[in-house]
C-alpha cells in the first residue's frame, strides 16, 4: 500500500505515539484512513512509516464541562452524529459522506487533512474552537483553530482533541452538495446563536482556502436583535445578513479556484443564500416557529442540513 519500506507502528498511548512521531521522522498518522489510504494507494504520499492511532483509547474520549466540550481526535463522525451536548457539531457530522465514511472518519483526520470544504471544520470555525496538540518537543499546547489551520500541523505534532465553547441558543448547519456520499461539498455554512455573549457566529466553507468568517454580517445581525427579549423570527434581518455574507464572500482574499460546477459568482451568491437561510432557521427556532423547518431535514433545492435549538 505504501511501498516496500513503510513500517506500521501501533502505539497504545498518546505518549508512545508522540515518541514514535519524534523518532521516526518521515511518518504519517493513520486514523480512519478515509483520506490517507486513497492518497497512499495513488502514490501521492510515500512515508517511511505509519503510526496507526486506533488503539489509542485516550483519543476516543469526550468531555462535558459547564462552559466547554472536549472531543478526542479519535472520535468518529458517527459517534458525534447524535451527541446532544453539541447539536451543531452533530448536524455537521450527519452531513458527512456515506455511513462508511462516518463510521471511520475522525475529528483528528479532519484537522490533519484540513480540507477547505470539510464539514466539521466549518462548524468548529464558527464556534472559535481550540485545537489541543502534543509533541515530544513542545509538550501539550492549545491553539485557536484559525491559527492551526493557517500554519498547518507542526512536525512531530499529534492532535489530541478539540475544545468547543458551550453556547446558549440554536445552531444550524447547511450544505450544498451532490448526492449524500459525494465529496467534496460545494459549500457549507455553520451558524450559532450565542445568547449569553449576544453574538451571531457564522462560518462558510468552500469559498476561500480557509474558512470565511463574515464579521460585518455577524455584527449587523447581533445589533438588530434585542437580546433581553425573546428573539424575533426576523425575515428582513436574515435577508440583509445574507447580502452582507455574499459581499464578504466576494471580497475575501485567497478564493478557491472556480470549477465548472461552481463559478465564483455562483459561490458568492450561494454563500449568501445559505447564510440567510441559516439565520432565518435559527431565529425561527428560538422564537418557537415550528413551521419554519428550523428543526432540520433535507431541502428539495440541493441544500441539506439541520437546524437545532
Ligand atoms: C468517499 C468520501 C466521502 C467523503 N465525504 C466527506 C463529506 O461529505 N464531508 C467531509 O467533511 N469530509 C468528507 N470526506 C473526507 C474524510 O472523511 C475526512 O477528511 C475525515 O475526517 C478524515 O479522517 P480520517 O480519520 O479518515 O483521517 P485519515 O485519512 O486517517 O488521515 C487524514 C490526515 O490526517 C492526519 N491525521 C490523522 N489523525 C491525526 C491526528 N490525531 N493528529 C494529527 N494528524 C492526524 C493523517 O496523517 C493524514 O494526513 C470524504 C472522504 C471520502 C473518501
């Protein structure tokens, strides 16, 4: 699979895995293998060794504290799909690939691959997640996800977990893509209402090489809401929010190359439509409008995803 010289290591603990990363040097971490195995088969990567993480049970842990959730790097999409403490993360996990991909693909692998259209990373960007890493040289560190994605994983570094703040309010995840198992999605959008902080947080994947955080649109929507009263269902706010997101998409640096299915102007427009819809669903969920589709399900117009209150 990896050429005659590749050696397979199977550590049982994070400490062993980190030591192997430091000692072996030219090594790939193997989690679920959904990205790595095709790359090895195609000869795109030829590491001297593989460090398989499946036996490292520490990486499979999930923790719930009053203010934050910790999700081990070895947790699979399937394990997140019904996880009640993180409804938006669960919705993003349910939107991933086929059942086989959800059963094997992991959080650590999503961070290791850092695909600009990866579903989980869009949600993690919206909530300003932190990435926890360990290496023999630097020990343990916690870095903001945005910084981690900008610089990439350091040599010899293992992602051990991600940390997500607990927010009070609806969370929505929407995706435009082809049939369920097709990859990648064209665009995705995560939106979180953070009632305690009086903030709307939104991230769009599929427009830029990183994730788009439309700050002006977030500030506009937060400013339109009276946070001391029940949230409005707000169709007008959602429409303007979408227009501002489309503008931010258009003006964002480091645009992904346009493809035949997704010319740039389509992506900017679609980003605005997804964001507008996500905010409308979140506000409707908060105001208890059960006819709005705010509690999720598939749309008939090429978008799919869920909103959760
Ligand atoms: C048919 C198909 C459909 C797909 N559909 C979707 C989809 O709809 N949405 C979506 O978002 N993704 C999709 N994917 C992509 C894929 O499932 C994810 O990127 C997955 O999360 C990768 O996780 P893994 O455990 O399989 O990683 P692996 O393939 O094992 O590893 C991927 C990379 O991450 C590194 N890595 C693994 N674990 C760690 C760690 N703990 N610390 C640091 N680096 C690490 C590896 O060295 C490697 O470079 C699809 C893939 C396929 C093949």
